[in-house]
C-alpha cells in the first residue's frame, strides 16, 4: 500500500463528503463504496488520475459502472441493481461488503479505467430537472409575454431542451401540460412541491429556438455515448434510467441541437442568431462546479455586455456549499445583473421548495 499524502487526505475527504452529502439516501451502494475508497490509498491513487476539473468520485464510480454495463462480467455486478436484474432491492450491509470486489475489478481493468478517467467527463443529463426549470420559465413568461428561446450551457446531450414536450405532475400543486395538443406530452415527470406556490400555469410557456452549447457534446447516435449517460446514473435508480433512455430517444426524434464550443467565448454568435421577438433564457444545471471561478465571472461579464443590446435571463440549478441544490434566476439588462434564489431543489428533480422571491426582470 502507498503511504498517504496531503493530496490523498484531501481526496479522502472528497469521497467521505460525496458519500454523506450526495449518495444518501439515493444510493446506499455508492455511499458504502465511497466510505471504503476513502480509506484505501491505492483506490485514491487511481481516482487521482481523473482529468483536471472533473469530480473524482462521480467519475470513478461511473467508469466502473460503464465497464459493468459494457459486459465485463465481473462479480462486482451482483451488488449493482443496474447490472443484476434479479437483485430484488438496493444493496444493504446484509449483502456483504462490495469493496473487495470493487478493488478487484479496478486491479483487473486498471488500464481501461485510467483511459476512461483521463478522457471521460461527468455529463449527467438529468431530464428530471425540467420539472425545476418550468416554474421559473412560466413565471418569466408571465412577466414578459414573449416566446422563450432557451440556450442550455453545459448541455451534454441537451435533454433539458425537451421541456416543450414534457408533462409535469406536481401532485397537489397541479400539472403543467405542453402548450398545444400538436406538440403532445411525450414524457411525464413527477415533482413534489414541498413548500411555497411556484408560479405555474396549466400549460408550459411558448417556446422559441432551443440550442445547447457544450465543450464535449454527447452524440446520442453512438451506443457508447448512451451507455456512458447510463453509467452516470446511480445503480439503484431504475426509474431515472428508464426516463433517461426515453428522453434520449425523444432528443433524437426532435433533432435537439448541441453545438461544440466554449460556454463563454462561443456564446455571442448563438444569441445573435435568435430572432428579436424571442426572449433569450440561458439554462444550466450542475455544471458550474466544473468551471473555475474566473470562467464563471467571465460568463457573467459576457452576459452583462450582451445585455446592452438585448435583455437576457439565466436560470441555473447548482449546488455550492449549501444543504441542497438551489434554483437561481438572474436578469441581465443594460449591462447590469440582478439575481434571486427562487427555490431549494432536489438535484434530480424529485422535489422543490419555492421560496417566494420575485423573478427579476
């Protein structure tokens, strides 16, 4: 075993935090694995090979699940409900310690894992977040009265751009249907409103152009790319996985466009191509943590500059040093910005707590 270094200790803390904050209660298997990895210098050394800016825990776990989904046939698969279809329930401690099998797979497939760790990116494309975006989009449309052109930053495969075709059931808070029968509801999401009254109508707002921007777009025509999106889903989350696969099919059917480019440097031409009668809204979810602070500041400055020609809004779902993820809305008008936290949210769209702050315009 290698001796621990300060970097190892920081990485160990990262895995412990991931186990406690991100995995519980949705993935008891990943929580157990991360607690074990945090105490294993060899596995920490492997995770440290993740490409710069990528979250090591997410990436290592996804790379391992990708191998299992690809049919490597390792005994570790018996712990994964996503692999062992006969698994009647999520992993519990009574099923035994998965770490020895995890370690063995990593030793047997080290070269393949190193290749994946250095080339893959965490691009979880969670279409359940549409249920979180829709109240903000609806509230914005009610204030502005214009079709909303949406540009998704860090779009991955662009699944959140499917919002015009999605029905969302908010339980007692009501349902949001696609705006016209011609569009039809091709995907149904469920989101529990735990507090507050989101500004939702019965129909989604009228949609303008929709386009994604990503430094490494996911090509849904490639089976390996679809498998990678699958690998990024928790092993226990069968409903999320089914929803993801359905959304991927819809994105291909509706020819969702995701352009390759930098989120700051290549944004202006995309916005310039949107008709003047449509209001530009930038969407992003759980991607800003992969951007250095300097790039996030550069994006804010670029949006302020662009707003001298036309007003813009940015709606984001991010998670920075708070108990849970938050839904934020920022307006950009005449070179100035204003922002509000609209809701506390589940990062995959299972619930939201609307805070009642006004949508800035």
